C-alpha cells in the first residue's frame, strides 16, 4: 500500500511540473516521442546507472574513512558527479543525434528539465518508501512535502543547466564557446546539486539557505526562459515578414503566428467551427511557421546547409497548407 501511495505522491507533482515546463514551449512544441524518451532515460537507465556508480565511487571513501566519511563523500561529491553525468548524457544525445530539434536555448532547458523530472520521480519513490519504513506516516508526509513540492524542481533545475550549456554551444560559431559552454553548464549543475546535498545534510545554518539557493536557481532559469521566448517571438516577427510578400503565408496568418495567445484562440475557434482534423492541421501549420523562422535564423547565424535545405522544404509545405486551408 505504501508503495502505491509513494508512487502517487511522486507522480502528481511531477506531472504538474512537466505540464508547466511543456507550456513554456509556446511557439514550437518538441516532439512528444523525444520528450518521452528523455523522461524515460531519466526514470530508468539513469537511475540504475547512478545507483551502481554511486556505490562504486563511494566505496573507497568507506574503506579509507569509515561510514561517516563514506556517507558524506557519497552524498556531496560522488552523487552529484554521477547523477548529473548520466542525466546529461541524454541531453547530449538529443543535441548530437537530433540537433535540428534544438531551435533555441529554451529547447536545451526543456530537454534537461524533462530528463531531471524522470530521475526525480523514481528517486522520490525510493526515498518515500524508505522513510516510511524508518519513521512511519508522519516522517513520510514531511518528506513528500519537501522532496515533491518544496524541492520538486531540483533535478529539473540541475540538468536544465547542462541543457542550457549544450544549447549555447549549438548556436555559437566560436570554437571556444562550443567547448566552454557545455562544460560550464555541467559544472553549474554539479555544483548546485552538491550544495543542495551538503546543505540538506548539514545540521547548521546551511539548511536554511536551501530555499534561497534552490529557488533562486529556479527563478534565474525562469528569467532565461522568458528572455528566450522574447527572442523566439522576435525571430518569428523578423523572418516570417518576408514570407508574406512571397505568398507563403497571409498577413493574418503572419500576425497570429507571432502571438501564443492568438494562436491558441485561433486553434480553439477552428476546433469548434471545423472539427478536430482542422484543429490538428492548424496546430501543425503554426508549428511549421515557427520552425521556418528558426531554421532561417540558424542559417543566418551559422550558415548551415542543412538549415537552408529545411527552410525550402518548410516553405513549400507552408505554402500548400496556407492555400488549401479551410480556416
């Protein structure tokens, strides 16, 4: 029974946090299958690999310094290094294997956050079941509140920093930045994770800094997300403007494409007036609008031949949809 309750207690806030993260991707939603794959990597392989390497990495400290040193080193040094490495590998795989899905800094943040939420979900279940066996329902309730609610975004925050670093490298034409940005993002993820673990296990004043440091990181990341959304909106405004003159899209479509709210209202009106098929067609149309703007920006920034090829293909598809649309 407690296992089921622990799964529910971990699953509900995780689901809410993922919905919020997904909502922030206003102009071009990431593929559901790729987000699911990232989440599952965090939830299953990353957890299993982390458990193994946490044990192996902590063993020398137990042998040399005893239980106290082993526990401290495992919590503050080994766990942050191992966990942020295995989680970060999933984001790295997306950037390397599906690099054209990374259209802005926001995408790197989202993939990192989703991997982190998968990891947090399963880790929380383990902790909840464990604490119930030690302290009963009262201890269980307190830990659920702390891990799933107060610090429920921590793993998302940590790995999002790695994702941000990888996304910065993706869009920088400078070789130095391509090396430094991922390393810096990963280092920030490890340091934030290590400080959280240190403060959470310290009986002194450090534990009182946790809300400030953890939520400070979340608010900083949120500010970056808002800034990237303004960037994306500007790209849509700038790069789709000439598409109106070329007949790819109409002026009305161009104006609605720049506003997440206008897109949403138009989609719901289309659903009510023309049905589900037209709704999904329109949703795809606006996705293509954003994708075209992003690929044109990529080509202007990096002069990538692949981005130019995708630009022509997207323009043709948008033109066909725009001319035959019934909305």
